[in-house]
């Protein structure tokens, strides 16, 4: 139905709202005021906010199943150890121990490789050489300025 | 000068012959009386005392001598706790090492002749090595002792050769006559190597940034008296030596000092930044010592009156502050037997007086006005800015990072929630409070009268 030339009432209604999460256009008063969620590297898009929530591809489904199998196996091993009546000590996660050892023992396991040594030389000596040249240039300028400008200190005679 | 040296030597028989229960009291009293004698060097006519051929006193040596003499009672106060389980002869042996070190240090700072200075400079290594390797806490102390000994020896052997060459060419290495010698060091390959030979020993001792590897090891592994004397006095031996040797090296110093100025500027910034990432409290204080000493090296190499004054004030201020920080770290260590900073958090709620000492120590470490630390840094930074405007980038950045890590040290030991494992630590003993006060009182008093240590007429 056309009220005025060139305006469609349905279109007016469609433009008078905003689509919500489900895609339905609701009036502006019903707009939920969340900011738009932008996923970042450490905060990935959760499955519930993903528009393709139920259209998962077969590949990603297989990957999810595999990860779930690993998690279930680890949980089973943990629960076996946790509920063991003859256990006296802590339940140790060897992966955590290895991770902590690796983080604390980087230096003894380092080896001098060409790339390593080059990086060390550049970071160790590079700044020194750079500052030497900058400082020397500045010093030459300072000495030149000092020797050209006549200095008079508290009534010292200037010859 | 003999009035200081002879009583220090006689402290050895006093201590060995005293009864076990009077041993600490006798040594404390003797060392305090000796430190009163050094105060007599402050108000001498002509500012110097030249009554002997071998020893003299000077506005450059008198503050350092006062610091050395003041530090021995402090070291004796600090070691009473950790030597508790040792047998009496072993305690006496430890104090003998300290007294032997004290004798060599007093003679070093008052020696007239550079060869005598060199011999005593090397002599100070031996008791320090024994203290570190015998009475340190971890197995790493052997490594630390070797690094300390061999770095300093390797640096100082060229110094011996250079000094002997100078002796044969100049005729005398008396410090007083060196100021009026007319032989200038001109630019030549031989003179370059002579300059390096003279300075490298002191650069290693100070330490300069590239040669500082021995310092964190030695400071961390040494027991408290070892750490105190290393931080407060032995580093200043290097700067004192540099200030004595540079009159003979002009005008070569202007050309040859550039690499070392660059190293000390960059090293200041680097070692301060490393302090921000340290988990070990003593290691943090050791690296902060390197950073402060880099400023002193910069000041001495620039060779202007203001910067030499700044170097002198910085030496005394840093000696007292660093020693105080090591004493505080040691009071932590004696209670929880761990040097990790995070282990004893939130101590301000438990021990308010200790928090006061920590606050004062960290405030002086970050060169809060109007303490003498700031006066020294200010004079040095002004002189280096006038030398070349670009140095302000490094020195300003260093002041910022120094403030950052000092406050980090304070907040991680004093503020925050308490750790559950510190429930049964005892508060500070009177002895420890006296120790902290005896460190802090000179700093506060010198803040009121810094011209005492300003070395205005060397």
C-alpha cells in the first residue's frame, strides 16, 4: 500500500528497527545494548555468538571430536589417580613439570648457533657502536661550540 | 694515620684474647672508637694531613676512610646471627678476616705511593675471597669466588706493569708530587696501552658494564658482611684508584675515555632494566650497584670539578644505601632462608618499623631529594649534560628506571597481601634496628651538611 509517492510502508517498517542476534528486525526500543563482539587473538569467538553455530563443517567437527577424546582420556587418567585409595601424594601432571623445567632451564640448554651468535652480537655490540658515533658527533659539535663562543665567568677577562 | 691503623691491627689480639662472651662487645667497641678517630680528619688545617712519608689524608680520602671505619662495627653487628652455631675459634676467625680486610682498606685509602696502594688493593682480595667461599650459603659460592678473584687479578696485572713503567720513567709515584709533574701523555700507541693498563683494573673493580659479571655472583653468594663490604667499600676502591691515577694520564683521557663512557651510559640503562626482572632480592641490589657505579665511572671519566664532586658524594651515598639494602635483605633471609622477593610480601602489616627502614632505604636508593644520593646524581648529570647534551637521554632514563625498580622492591616486599608462610617470623631485633639506624643516620646527617664529603679541594 502506498501512502505517499515513492515511500513503501513495508520498507519504512523494515528501516525502523535493528536486527537482533536471530536476524529479526525489532524496533529500536527493543534493541539490546551489547557492543558488537569482536574476536581477537586471545579471545576467540565463542560458539554461541558464532552465526554459523549449527553449520559446522565436517573437518572442524572431526577436530572437535579428537580434542574431546584427548580431554576425556586425560580426565580419566586424572580421576583414576585422584580416587586411588593407595595414593599418598599429589597428582602430578608430567606435562606441567616439563613445562616448568623448560621455562626455568633455557640458559643451560642453549647452544651457540650462527643465527644466535649473530643476534647476540648485533644486540650486544650494535647499540654500543651506534651510541659511540652519536655521542662522538655530539661531542665534536659541543667542543666546536665551546671553542668558538667566548666564555666569561664572573668578570674573568677575555683575551 | 697511625692512630687509626695501629688500633685496627691491635683489634686482632684484643679479639683473640677476649673471652667468648665478650668477643662481640669488645670488637664492636673497638671498631666504634676507631671510627671516631677518623672523624678527626674532617677539620684539618689545609684540609690535608701529610705528617708521614707513607700515609696521608686528603679531602678525597677522608670521606672514604670514614665510611670504611664506620662500616666495620656495622659488619660485626650484622654477622652475629648467622655465626651463632659456629664454634668460638671459627667466629674469631671470621672477625679476623674482617679486621684484616679493614686494615688493608684503611691503608689503601691513605697510601701515599701508588705502588703501596696497588699492593694493598690486591691484599683486599684475599680476605674477601675467604669470606665468600668459606662462609657463603650456596655451592655457587665457589664459582662466585673464582669469578671475583680472577676478574680482578686479570684486570690489575697490567696495572702493576704500567705503574712500574711509570715509576721508572717519572721517578716517583707519590700522589702528592704527581699533581705537579710536567710529563704529559701524548697520543701514541704505547700511551694508549698504558692508559688502558692503568684504567682496566679499576674498571673491572667498579665494575664497568661489560666486565661486571663477577659482581652479581659475588654479592649474592657472600654472607652479609661480605656483601656489605663489597658493595660499600670495595667498589669504591676502583673509583678512588681511578681518581688517583687520572692526573697522570692527561690529556689522553679526553680521547681514550669514549668507549668507556659509552659503555657506562648504556650499562647504566641495561643493568637498571635487568633489576626490573629479578626475582632474587640480593641480585636486584647487586645490579643496582652496577648501575650506580656506572654513573660514577661516567663522572670520573668526564674529569670536571663538578663531576668529581658528584662522584665522591655518590660513592659515599651509594656505599651507605647499598649496605643498608643488603642488611634488610639479610634480615629477610635470616627469617625465611630464601632470597626470593615474592616469598615475604606484605611485611608492612606485620613489621611497621622494618617497613620504615625499607622505605627509607628505597627512597635513598632512588635518589629522593634532598638526600645525598640526589646531590651526587645531580652534579654528575649536570656535568655530563654540559659535556655532551645527548647523555641526558641515558641518565634521565636511568633515573626513571631506578625509581621504578626501587619502588618495585618496596612494594613487593612490603605492600600487598601477606604470604601464608610468614606467619611465624619474628620482628626485628634491637641489634638489627641499631644496624639500620647506624646506616640511615649518616645519610640523614650528611643530607644536612654534604660539604663534608664534597671533596672540594682534592
